[in-house]
C-alpha cells in the first residue's frame, strides 16, 4: 500500500502490481500539481520503466513521489531507491539498447528523455537511486 | 484477472480493459498463441485503448504476440493507442514497426480483411 | 494586444513560501525590526486615510497611470485594498496572507494595464511621507525614530520586490499565452477529405513547437479518423538534423495510431545533407511537392483521381 506522508507518497515496490500502483499514484499526484494531457502519460511511463527495473534487477525497493517547487517553478520529483546489485557501468546502462536482461534496453535512457531532469547513482553491491523531475511550463 | 478473448468469424479480439500488470500481458500472449492454433483464426486484434501507458515491457510483449501469431498464420493488428500514449512511446524510443496498427476495432477488422502488410498503418 | 482577453486561460500567479522568505532576506528584515514597526503603527494608523488619498493623488499626476483612473469601479477597489495594505504594512505579520493582499492588488493593477514602472516612484513618495510623519513625531529620541522608520522602510522595499515579481510573472504569462495562440494558428491541421489530413508546417521548428505540433496532429487523427496525413514542410525555415528528427518522431507517433504520413516539400539537397549527417530518412514517405503528396494519399485511400497522375509521384 502506498503511504502518504509530509514527505510525499511512498510506494513499496516488491512485485509487478506495485509498478501499476506507482505509475497511477504518479499520475494522480502530477495532476494535482497541475500537469495535463500528454505530460501525465509521460510521467507515468517514466515511473513504469524505473519501477520495473527495481522489480527485475533488485527485487525490491521503493518509489517516493513528491511535488517540488524551485525558483517559483512547480513540478514533481520521483525518487526510486533499491539496495539491489547496483549497476557496474552506468554510462553503458544509459545507452539505448543496452540490457543485461535481454529486453529492449530503453528504460533508463527513455526515462531520461521523457523527464526534464534525470540523475542516477549506483554502486555495485549497495544499490541504485534514480531521481527524476518534471517541471510545469509556466 | 485474465483478458477476455472474443471470436468474431475468423478473428480473435482481445480488449484490454484496464491498467495491466505484466502477468496479465504474459497471460494474454499465452492465451492468444494457443487459441490462434485451435481456432484457426486468420487475424488477431488487440484493443489497447484503455491502457494508461505503453512502456517498453508492454510494447515488447505486444510485438511478441504479433510474431507468435504470425508463425501460426494469423495477422495481429493493434488498435486504439491513444494520442498521449503514442506520444510518450515515441519519446521513450519505442516503435511497433512491422506490426499493423489501427485507430479502433473497425479499422482493425478492415485491416485484417484487406490483408494489409505490417509495415504501414494503412495501405 | 489589449484587445485580446486571455483572462480565462490565466492561472493565478504563484509565489511560494520560499519566494517570500527570499524577499525578506533581500531586504534584511529581522526579528529586531518588529518592535520598531510596532512603534510606528499608531502614527500610521491615525493617518491611514490621508496616506491612501495621497498615494492615489500622486499616481493621478502621472499620465502612464491614467488607465486606472478611467475605471471608476476598479479605482474604488484599489483604494480600499491600498488602505488595507497600509494597515497591514505596519501590522507586523508578513506571511502568505500579507502577500495574498499584495497579489490581489497587483492583479488589479495589471488588469487595468498599469505600467509596472510607476510603482517604485509612487512607493518612494509614500515612504517619504511616512518618514516625515514619523520624524515629526519623534519626540526627544530622533535616533530611535529614525531606526523605527528604517524598519518600516524594509517593508516598503519588500513590497516593491513582491510587486515586481507579481507583475513580471503576469506579463510573462500574457506573453506565453499569446505565443501559444499564435503557435496554434500557425499549425493548422486541416481535413481535406474523409480520412485525409493536411498539415502545412511554417516557420521554425524548435522542440517545444514540434511537441505541440505532434500533439495536435495525433488528436486530429483520432478526431477525424484520419488514415493519411500529408505533412508539407515547404515553409519550414531551416531543416537541420534536429528538425528532421522531430519530424521523424511525429511520423512514427502517427503510425502508432494507424495513420500514414507523407512528407512533402523536402528538397533533394536538404535530404542529401540530412543523410550525410546520419539522419535515417528511410522511414519517411517523401514526395516532392504538396500536389503530388495529396494525389498519392488519395490513391492510397482508394479515391480515383481524374487527372492522370504523373510518374514522378511514385517515388514514395
Ligand atoms: N535498479 C537497477 N538495479 C540494477 N541494475 C539495473 C537497475 N536498473 C537498470 N539496471 C541495469 O541497467 C540496464 C539497462 O536498463 P534499462 O535501460 O531499463 O533496460 P532493460 O531493463 O530493458 O535492460 C539493465 O539491463 C540492468 O543491467
Ligand atoms: Mg528496464
């Protein structure tokens, strides 16, 4: 179950139905922040990719969704955290088509294209944190 | 929850009702591939108009379905991709090249009737 | 510009708590200022009507402020709000509610089209008057009175800062709304036959506009049940690899919805240049000119064309 707190909404990601929950919560929150139309689908799609990576590669983790404001711009931030195996070569993982799971290899680079800001930190044996933001056009 | 598959003449129609989990999609792939075999269907239409997103997993699975049904002699048409979903798919880097697409069920049936090739949405 | 009413599309200008805190830091407002302001409060309260009248008298003397004085209803509203604002200025609480009040006043000013530049002047004048009054009531401690006045002055500058923010945001919004309207006008998606859309693209194609264009095309495809789209790029200013990639994406997205796009107006030279830059044009259906593109589209849709199509159209 997603947990709502002062710090936004936390969705525990432990199986594939949590992926659906995470992207639905992300869409709902983004709508509240003021996003419309295709932006909602874009944010939900990026969340879906990052959540799926947690299930596939780390088995469990969490996704935190929060509204953000900076320099009087509003937006949403998505933070995906896991303490799975980590990514040995982040630069390669960010390339279109690179996959260790024999899938399309578009999740990370695609999510980066969909969102306005994208950061990834990962350490082998420690885990992975992906932080993505999307800003409302003023 | 499985996705119901209807049979209309020689065409199997699967209408996705809601946001799908990965298992639902895999289930659909397995159901369709077995049903195409024994029903001797010549066409499969998957209506995705209720899908909230098409991420890389969903796209890959749908493509997989098109490939499998083709091996069994049936042509798959994917219909109902919404404008917002199409837009997000393209930005993500996804495509359905080689799979016939259509606006809705009517278009899907027409495409199967015409025997459209898979490399263009139409014609 | 003033004739277009975009107010329905307008979103409220948004100032966050962070913004407010930042403005307070700019003017150096600190806790020690609050008792000083409190000391000035009775002096200002006693003359609040006088100060309000004076503020508007000052504005009346400036011809850039005439729009406000032509609107009797709004003028009364502005006076009432200004009076309330003067009271709040010495009220000691500068929170969201305080800013809201400013915001309302700011919106009202911008509604009548008042020039932002009149405010620093009017404010300066008001502050001078307040200063004079405070000093006249200084009694035997002018040093202290001066300190008190300086504290109030910080609120004055806080107000100017907020007001400028509000009006700048308003103006920015107006500009972006107008730009949007212009953009929409400049990318019409037209249905010319059942199932056939034409999208003439004119001007420059940056990524924001490309996104918008794709968005409206996809919606039009669904609304018109279109199966063919002729996208004419004759009028696109400079087709470089970025523009070409945008176009390729638009075509791919249309295809996902079951529509085929024919691109017309791409000159051979440009096409060659793009290919040498590594752009994959292989996925594009291109036809030299608009007429040829339309004929091909109609043929694909099964329309019979009266005029014999010329063989150069078969390149698609
Ligand atoms: N959370 C994660 N933990 C460990 N490895 C990951 C994680 N996310 C992505 N990866 C690695 O990065 C690669 C690329 O990911 P992605 O772009 O989503 O493509 P795909 O999932 O199709 O492989 C994956 O194959 C995997 O090796
Ligand atoms: Mg992935």
